[in-house]
């Protein structure tokens, strides 16, 4: 794939939960190859739902519009196939997977990196023989999720609040690992793409964002410089941001 090619294109998307309640509407979004987009938005706006829809969870049903990845309409394509196509996701609240050890999931997904090396890097060596997420603390879950993504090596990574619950030291670790997923080079150029949801904006200090956007009232209202959007939200809040005509 050539540089600056569109990786993810969302057109006029409408999502209904179970085909009934509208949770996203009139939503358009483009993420190019090697581009990192950060997404802000108030609680309940629909950010996590958007990630779930891109990943293909069936209850988040596309009732209008299209999600196109690598030029292919994702309609009817299962979650596992989407993962194989190169989409990876970190959940806001991932489930505990009983009966599956963290080592198994890393080895299964591991196309590239050695499981023990990854575990050491993410300070999770003693967690490898535990069931995935079982009894993990909030910060341990985020490290485990980012490690699983490293093993998967997706082309588009969807991160739902990666810094939430992570202490400052581990935030640096998580940020470095995200940058490895994105394959950041010396010039801070990235090979892989990301859509990252954040409330705190901390992630902006560790991952270089190309763009930001704001998801409010079930749709994307603003695509702009990530730091400027964040500053505006801090200064005037979401409601006043909505009055902006830009
Ligand atoms: N599986 C579900 N069952 C019922 N309601 C749902 C489900 N998924 C999403 N919703 C509802 O859809 C709306 C959007 O939820 P979503 O989790 O996408 O918000 P969010 O923008 O991620 O919020 P937050 O910042 O709090 O994480 C909320 O009102 C939520 O209750
Ligand atoms: Mg959410």
C-alpha cells in the first residue's frame, strides 16, 4: 500500500444498537495510512460504540452508510476476519477470558515478537500463566491489552482510553509500546495507523497525533489539530464547542 493512501473510510454511518436504538448517525471519518487520530467526546457520546462497529461486533448494526478498510466494504465480514485483515482493538473494559492463559493468546496472535520478551517489556512475566485479565488491576489490564496488540501487529489500531487507570510510570511504558505498534521511525513518521480515544489528553504527550476529532451527540463534529481541540474542550467545554461553525 502506498503512503497517504486511505486506510479507513467511514461514510454517512448510522449505527443502531440491536437494529433498534440509534447510537451513531451521519458519521464520516477518514484515517490514512500512517496517520494517528485522537478522538475526544463526552461520556455516552458513542466513541466506544464506533470502535465496536469498526471491529464488527454484531449488536452495533450498520443501518446506513459504509465502513471501508483497505478499499473493502466491511459489511458482512466477521470480527476474526477483520482482525486478520489488520484491525486491532483495545477495549475500554475488556472481558475476563476464563480458561485462556495470557501466554496462549500472545503465542496465538504472535506473528512477530517473542512472547517472553513481550511479557518482560510489559512487566507481565508472572501474569503469563494466568487467565486473560482474571483479577488484573486496571493498569495491568491496559498493559496486557497493549501487549496483545503488539503480538497481533495490526495495520489499524483502535485504542479505547489506553491511559485510563494507568500510573504515570506505566503510561510511558504503554506509550512506548503503542509507538512500537505504530512503527514510528527516527523522523517520528509512523507506518501504521491509529484511532485513539482519550478524555485526559495524556496520550498526546507520548504518542504523536496527526489529527484530532470530537464525537458529540452521536456524530463527529470537528476534525482539527488534536492539541487545539483538547485546549478548546478544556477552556470552554463540549457544549460551547458545538456552537463553533468551523
Ligand atoms: N451494549 C449496549 N447496551 C446498551 N446501551 C449501550 C450499549 N453500548 C452502548 N450503549 C449506549 O450507547 C451510548 C454510547 O455509549 P458509548 O459506550 O459508545 O459511549 P462513550 O462515548 O464511549 O462514553 P464514555 O466516554 O463514557 O466511555 C450510551 O448511552 C450507552 O449507554
Ligand atoms: Mg467509551
